[in-house]
């Protein structure tokens, strides 16, 4: 439990530092080189990220298989997986290098790029591609944190690398002419630092894992890919349903609107990334409970995580739905804040179901049951692209086609399909998970009510006012949701522990539950 708490805090802190960089640099970039140029940062990283559709088949399941075998004491088999993944990743890196270099030279082949930004986009693409190549080549070393349940170590290195990145970025923008490729160039620094840390901790925390302790096994690779191929289909489905949206806006509606869409999507990326990082810090516990055969504890862990994570997420999303226009007006004053907020609400609203869904999704990886959900997710993704393309060519709804179709299908997937099949896999009632996920709707109602009430009484016109609104509304929302969303036994335990701490450890302050 101690490591879980440390993992969660450290991972969340690392994510917040990344957002700090984005928060302060984005308005400067938009002001100096424009929203259109800003849009290409996310677009390039998204396109490069499509390579993950293939590599995830190997690397996602590698973490699961190595963790389970290591914790079962089967070190030889863990090493077979380790070496086989490392060699296979090297082969994939060489294969991806060819199209990577080609598209770095000619990004206009796959993107709609204004002539004045072409050279910048070329360099941006190259640095992003190089980071991806290095991360892929050494990806198996990142398993160490899951194997030893020490994501706090990974998060601390992430914090250090992003502080280094921030220093370099500030120097580049202060001393040289602003360029969008500074962001991907400094991400390369983060990748190199992270890779070095992963290798160091693999040797320190899991010295038993080594290239020298096993042979390459084609059978092991086939086993991993066979299990992970459905995760690749799942990744393709996510691309079709969610991450392809920015690319579609660029191709069909133009780079200028893509830049605005990228800005509007920033809020969603910020808060969902925080939540994914926090819930991701909890997932090693899934593997450990499963490896020990403790299914009842596994189900209990999942449902409790859903309840708490959903409540926290609703505080964030509810506040930003209410105060989003004020945020955009203060953050990027040169842009149309009303239009950005309208897009942002359309993007954010369907995600009320996504936190519970993201947690429940770990069931498929933990139980190695990926085939059926992957096929279902692919159907949702294919429907999104098909319906969007038809409506883009037959209506004048423009950006609202992409936002609306994506939102409706994603909400249906997360609210209905995901909890139902996860419950089926675990042999429990669908209501067990659905009740927790649908609590998202109930949680967001008081948050919205508090936010709108505050905004009517105290309109926001400055950053001080915005921060004050955040403190008051989020604190009030947290208090209400603590009563409504947290189960009574857990609420009693939290109050008891908090009282013990406040009373200086008297009457049970030294006990450990």
C-alpha cells in the first residue's frame, strides 16, 4: 500500500510538471508563431504515435508476462521474454526508420501544411521520429517499475527530465527565434534521460533480468504478439475513434482550424493525462493480485479505484466546463474564447465515463482477454470514421461532425460495452462496475451546480479570480462528493486516520491498517 501511495503521488507530480511546461509555453507559442503552427506539434506527435499500433502488440504484453513470471519466481522464463522483446524491438526500430526518415523529408505527403511552415514541420517530425525510435529500441527496460511496483522511481526520473527540458526550452525561446521544433527536440532529451534511467534501474532493482541469462526465443515473441495483437487492434480502434480527429480536421477542414481544435483539446489532454497517470500508478497492483490468485481482492480494488478516481475527475471536468471560457480568454487572449470553449465542452462532456472505463480496461490486460473487446472497439472506431466522413461530405456541420460523432460513440463504448464485458470476464454482475461508472453522472451534477452558482456571484476577469474560483469550487465539490461518492466504510476510515494525524498520533495514531 505504501508503494501504491508513493507511486500515485510521484506519477501525478511528474504529470503536473509536464503540464506546467505546456501551460506557460503554449500562449507564448500561439502569440509568436500562431495557433496554426501550434497545431502541428500535436499533429506530428499523433502521426508518429501511429507506429505504436504495431509495437504495442509486443511491448504491452511484455510488461505483463515479465512481471508475472518474475513474481512467481520463474526467472529463466522472465529472462527469455526480456531478451526476446529487446531483440524484436531493435528489428522493429530498423523497419520504422525508413518511413520515418522519408516522412521527415516530405511531411507534406501526409499533412496539409502551409508553405511558410514546411521546413519547421520537417524538423519537428524528425526529432519526434528519433525520440520514438529510441523509446522503442529500449522499451523493455521500462518494465522494471512494474515488475518491482516502483513507479515512483520512474516518476521521479520523469520529473527530473522534464525540469531539464523546461530549462532548455526557456533558453531556446529566450535566446533564439521561436520554432515549433524546439518542443520535439527537447522531448528527445527527455527520451534519452528516461532510457538511461530505465537501464540503470533494471540493473539495480532486477539484476536477475539480463540479456546474458537467456536465449532469444521466437516462440516467446509469437506468444507475446499472439496475446498482444488484440491490444494492437485496440490501439488502432482508439486511433480511429479518438486520436485521428486532429488529423481529420487538418485534412478536411484545414490547418488553421486544426490549430484551434488542438487548443480546445488541450484541456481534455491535461486532465485525462493526469487521471491516466494516477490510475496507471495503481495498475501494478492489478498484476500482483492476479498473480497471487486473489480475485475477490482484485474486484474490490477495481471498484474502489473507480469510485475514487471518478469523483476526482468529475471535480476537474465540472470546473473546466463551467469556467472554460474564462480560462481560454486568459490563456490565449488572441483567440476566440467562446468558440474554443464550445469545442472544449463538446470534447469533455462524453469523457465522464472514461475514467471508470480506463480502470476496467486493465481487466482485459490482467486476464489476457483482449480479443473480444478489441474487435468491439474496432467496430466503434470504424463507425466513427465512416459516419464522420459521410457527414463531412454531405453536411455543412464541419468541426461539430468530428466532435459529435466521436463523443457519442466513445460514451456508448465506455458506459455500456466496457463494464459489461469486464464483468463477464471476471464472472461477476455487470451492475458491479456499471454502478460505479454511472456514478460519474451523479458526481458531476453538484460540481456543475457549485461552479455555476459561484460564477453568477463572482464573475472571473483575471488569473487571481480564476484561481480563487478553482480553490473555492473544487474544495466545496470535494466536500460534497466525499459524502456522496465515497463509501461509508472508506469514509469512516479516512476520517479516523485524518483525525489521528491532526491529534498528533494519539488514540490509534500509531496503528497501521
